[in-house]
């Protein structure tokens, strides 16, 4: 049966040199392609096929991407063409490659390998939900009640005095805009209040920016994996997400540059600071390369800074526009939030851009919701006037909780692997072969709510061997959660109910 035309006409390609490099990163192949420890268990062509399959499932090679000719890949790996041909044949047989005469060979997934659609809203379970006691689906914090009580008392006179006003501040409460601008200045990026628009959270800011810059059918480059709710918002706006893989230093800038040249997207949506879900931190070099490539293509960068303050092992990075040329910075829209630094219940976010773009975005939001809650904004301003001590306290907690989670995983699930992120709120864990979607289904019976890896993929069916595990809960709760995940993973008898002190719904 002929392959679908959309697969044949794909404009995604991976060159032989880059594919050879990726294969060496994930396999036991040596510098000239000779199997090392892997040779004891499978022949070279099977080891090669296994590595390519792993790259496809982990999103390092997007679906519908043309792979190099067998002769070219053999030369790049220093292997025989016969070995590469046998590996390609095995991948075709298993459903990970398809070929068509005159169109080449491209990546795919076997039927039934994943859901028909990816993404979807990540909604925290509701308080009192019967099906979950430990919620690992939401990487977020609560907020000390005493602090909120103090701030409410402090701002009550200000709020009362404003009730004679209309309450509509389309670009945001002026004092809050000033405080956010000052924060950018402290982080090394000159900013004035007229460059700030206050939003109802970061997701609202992302949607505003996409709505202003894009129209139905436009392409948007996104990292893969990435934050699912942003991808879902793109799809609901009838935009077309184009995935680019994420490495340890952030999005792969050479692949990004190629996609920008080939697809001319309106926007590139990036999370350079402790990326969700991988926790990777984009290097300064990659930031500069990405920004220049976007400028050359006429593409705007929407820079999601939601977790930028959660630096655990490195200094907090400067804002993205501070790391690139002035010309490139003019095409960067920064989107931030107080949801991780303070409390998601405030629904306070912001956009930082040029004054002209800020004015256009403020006009865009009038058609959506007129203006944000001035009460929340006054509360947020009062919290920010108290300084960022709460952020440093949260960093200390996160370091302890990350260590507790890693120790528990090593003890209970020693075959699972991960790379410790330098910041952020979660581990991006490789389970190996089993399905994280099935594990998420089973985990509910063990008192744990979990999100499977495919939710973070742009291409359906990728990241089935991955799972995101936040370390935002107390240490003992995380240890209990891992014990229950291990039991679910091994299909053991359902554990006893979660103790009341470990019941945490983020």
C-alpha cells in the first residue's frame, strides 16, 4: 500500500553526519561504528536499528523525517553498507521506517504504538478526589497561609480605596508593571514599565502572543518534548506545531536553524531556562544561534520564563534577550509568571517586549477579557515588595526534595535512568521499554496520579518510555510515591491507603 502523501512530501531531513552523531550518543557503537558491550547481546545491524528506534521514540528524530541513504550513513558511521541496509530493513519491518521509490525513506511509528493525538490539558486533580492521594501530575507549590493572611491585611485599604475606580487596567496595575520591569533590570536586561503587560498567568501570555502573531494554518516551531498545554493551545487555534529535539544544552540550534529556513514559521516557542519537562538549560551559544536564525527567518521567539527562577545547581540565567544581539532581541517576547515562584492561585503573569508590541498585546487582550483582576495584581505587588526570599527558600526545599526523589528511585527502580537537571521542578525519567501510559493508568490504583511521557510529545506515540516526576512535594511523600510507583510498575498487589500526612494534591 502506498504511503500517505503527507509522509512522502515531508520537508524534514536528517543528514548522515548528524544521525551518526546521535546514534553514537545513545548506543554502544564506537567511534568507527564497532559494537562494544552491545555486541555480546545482538549483532551490529540490530544494535544500529535499536539506536535509531530509540532516537525516534525519544523525539530526537521527529516523525516524517527523511533519513540519509544507506551508503551515506554507512560512510558516516564507518560501517559496511550491508549492516546499515539490514538495520533499515529491520526498522521497516518493525514499522519505524517507511520507503517509497523516488521519495526516499522516512521515520514513522508502527500502528498502535501511541495515541492518535498527543498533548492535552494537564489538569491537577481536585481536592478530595477519590482516585488519587499523591499528585505527581502537576509541578507546582502551595503558599504559606500565614503569609497570604498578612498580605491581605496589608493591601485591604488600597483595594478599598480603588473601588470608586472602574478597575480596568488593560496593560496591568501600574505599580506591578514597575516592579516587574525593575526585576528585569536587576537580572541584567534594561526594561521600562511600558514594555510590560500583566496577564492572567503565563499560559494567558502565550495565547495572547500567538493570537497576535499567528493565524490559522501558520507553523510554530516548538521543542520536543515540551509543555503540553501550550501545544494544545496552538492546535485549538489551528496552528501547526513543528517539533525540534531538545538536548542537554537546550534545543538543537542547527536543527532549529534548518527548520526556520525550510518552514518559515511565524513563531518559535522556547523554554530555554530549565526546560519543561527535561530541565535542560540552553547554553549562551545556543541562545545566540537560535536568536540569529530566528531574526534571519523573520520568526518571533516566544520565550517562556515560567521556571527561570528555579536555579538549583547554577546561577539563575539572565533573560534570553540579554544573551543575544540587540537586533535579535527585538523579536523576542518574554513570558513570565508568579505561579512557581509564589502561587498559581494568584493567576499573575506578564509579557516583556518592545513598547510598541506591548501596546498591541494590551489591545489584543481587551477583546479577550478586558483586563486582569486588579485585586490579584495588588496582592502580587505587595508580595514582590517583600523581596524574593521566598524563591531562595523554595530552591533549598527543591534541592532536598530532588535528592530524596533520586535516592528513592535508585533504591526502588534501579533500572530507571535520568539526567539530574541543573534547575527546574522535575526529573525526566527513562523507564526503558515499558509503556508510561500503562503505568499512569495502573498508578491510580496505587494512590498516585502520574502523566505519561507521550503527553509531552508533539508527535503522537513518542516518549512512551519516559515519565515526568516532579520533586515539588515533601520528601516523605515523594518516597511513598516512588514505593507505590515501583509496585505499580511490577504489577504487585495494591498497597494500603496513603497515610493522611502523605496526601498531597498539588
